[in-house]
């Protein structure tokens, strides 16, 4: 925050009676304690552990991840999963959010249920359902055989396509809902005003509606990217050992091979990606909110 | 693009998304009625045997009970913490209120596995080896952002002078809280509680590092069943969880309306 922006806030704080401020801090204290002791401190410790080996300060764990081809493939696989999933859910989720905002009555109830029900269902159950659907004798292949589109089952499970389909399926609601929350609040009179002023519909959409929807897009993209870049259950069930990510490396380092330094370093890299998303999306969110 | 074409196009895309989103749920439900131990769709005849088999899955009842305990308690704790913090932020007297509310929401963006290993190492360092307690503490961190976001938004809209008005009219302070504040905040509590509870019930990436061989939560048990011996009883179990969730959502829809849930959720 800039000094200029802080000045009025400080003036307001000074104007508030000290008693009120103390009461507010007392109310906030329990949550503050949880945040400091169960969140900030453990994460700070994780970071410091990743920078130490038995002898003291060391970047060795990071070197092991970023220094060799396998380690770099972990980072790249995580990023690629995040990027592709985000792109696909945005392409379909953006128009879908408008469809949701424009639907009424029973149709809207159906749409909302289709977003909430999977959101509330276990990720494990959904990923498992895709393994059933995409098996070589699963429903999708049976349908293709029946329609004579193919004459022998296509290998779908444990391929990157199955991973992307599963990830897009699980994270799509996280893209649609934030965009919908913003789009539903756009005043329809704005596009009418643009039309009255002579703007062709496509122009009114691109110049009025799209900029207004950007805060929702930023929120959706940030949420889907941060969830999918660190997804663990989806790649594990749909790709198995064939697709190693930072997330699977963390799990392996702590649960199988007992290499906490390596796991911490992988964790710290994921954490850095997560923090970057938070910072960038906050910036972009504020910028898009201002321009709109 | 004319308005009508646009409307038709976007609703068609949403319709496609609906089918895509519901497909895995439909498959799970269908497979749970499979008459054979493989995941045949029940074309020949349906069978309920896998529902009967759920109860005898190894370690199912303790896992369900543990998950419910942790989810209910962590949600309750988060609701208390989130409400208090929400009041502090909404009343505007709190220094650094904006940073605080951003911090409260931030565990939502933190990868679950990262939080899991961070808490694992932290609990080890302070000597907390009790699985149940460490799970509960961890799940408070998992559920708090869901609650904080909704409660801060709801409390910012709540007119606190109503409480003063109620007291002027002869209400005691606790009575004012119960009769004025509670009804106004009920939808927010329901939304926050629902999302927090579901987030805790479904959490895998944090819990996996804090459980041991004997004490496991339901999602961890489920992944284990799938990896060790996938049979349709997993599908039956998933369907039962889905039905329970559906019942919760219907209740929430009755009480607040799903579209408000959608607005409040974000």
C-alpha cells in the first residue's frame, strides 16, 4: 500500500477511541493466534528447513530439484497441469458463467446444482469415476465401439488426456462460480446505454461487459491455477506413476523415502508459486476493479 | 453477435458444462448397483449387495466417526473464531483490518500438501504426537478461510446500530444478540458452516501427513480402498456420501437459496 493510501486510514485509526481498538484486537486475537501458530510459523519453519542440511545453511535440496532433468520435470509437470487446466476451464467456464447468469427458473436450479453437487462430492470419488469411464472397457470406449467410431478400445486411462479431462472436470466449478458472481451483478442497462450511444452489440460486449467481468476472471484463474498446480489426488489416480509432479514428490519424500529436506524444498517451491499467485491476482484484481 | 444468439450460445455452453460435471457422479451412482464385482453398468439387473458391503469395509466405521468428529468440531471452532474476527474487522476499529482479512482467506490458496508437511514438521518440533488433536488443529486452519470470508462479508453488511436500537427498546445485550443478530446472520452461518464442514470431510492432502496406521480419516481410507481392492462398494460408499451432501444442499437451498449460496461462496 502506498503512503498516500495509508494516510487517511491512519487518521481514521487515530480517531477511533483506543478502547474500541483494544476491544477489536481482543475479538480478533483467537483467529490471530491460529494464523500465527498454526499457519505462518509452520510455513516459515518449512521454508527454513528447506534451506538447511545437517551442517547448516544449504541450498542443496533446491539444487537437487532445479539442478537435474528429473527435478525440473517435476516443476514443469506441475506448471503444465496448472496452465492447461486453467486455460481449458477458462475457455469453457467464461461463456458458461454468462449462460448461468442469463438462465432462469428450473434451468438455473439445474445449473447451480451441477456446480454445487460435484463441488461437494469427494475429489477421490470423482477421480475414481473417471478411471471407470475411461478404462479400456469403460463407458466411453463401449460407446465408441458401439457407434463403430473405432474397432478396438482406445487407451485413455493413464494418458495425459485423461489427466486433463479429470482435472478440468474437478476444477471447472471454481472457474464458473467466481465469474458468475461478478457477471450476475453487471447492470444490463450498461449494455443498453452502449447500444443507445450507437455501439454495435459485439462492441458493447467487448468494451463494456468484458472489462467489468475481469475481476471474476482474475479470481477464477487464480483459484483454478493454485488448486490444479498442486493437485495430488487427480494425477495419482488418473496417471499413477507416469506423471510425477511437485505434489507427488512431496508426498513421496515424506511418506515413503523419508527425505524431509527434499520434500520441504519441493513444498517451498509450491508455496512460492502459491504466494506468487496470491500477490499477482491481488494486484490484477485491484487493477481490473479500478479500470472497470 | 445479437443478444438472442449470445444467450442461446452461452446457455448451451453451460448446459454442456452441466452434463460434463454431472457425468462422473452419474457413473458412480450407476456402478454402485453393479451386479458383479467389476464395474459393469447394471444393464442386466441391479443389485444392492455393494451397499450392504460398505459397512463391512475394513476400518470403515472408525474412519467415518473420526472424520465426522473432526469436521464438526473444526467447523464449530472456525465459526466462533471467524465470527469474532469478522466483528473486529467489520466494526472498523481494528488496525490493519484489510491485511488481516486477506491473511484469514489465504490458506485457501495454499497447496494442501504444503500446509500438511509444514504442520507435520511443526507438530513434531513442539512434541505434539497425538493424532486426533493434530488433525483437529490442522482442520481449523483448513476450515477457517471458508468461514472467515463469508462471515466478514455478512458482518460488513450487518447494521450494528440495530443492536443499540434493541437495547434502547429494553432488550438485554445477550437477548439482542440472539433475537436481532442471529436471525440476520443465519444464512451466512449456514453457508459458512456447510462449506467448512464439506472442506474438512473431503480433506486428503493435509490429513495424510497427520494420520498414522491405526487412525485414518474417511478420504484416506477411500483412496486406500481404491488402490488396494477396487470393487463397487467404493461406488456405493461414494453414492451414499453424495446423497448425504445432496440432502444438506437441499436443506441449504430451502433455508437460503442456492443462488445466494453461490454469491456468498465467492
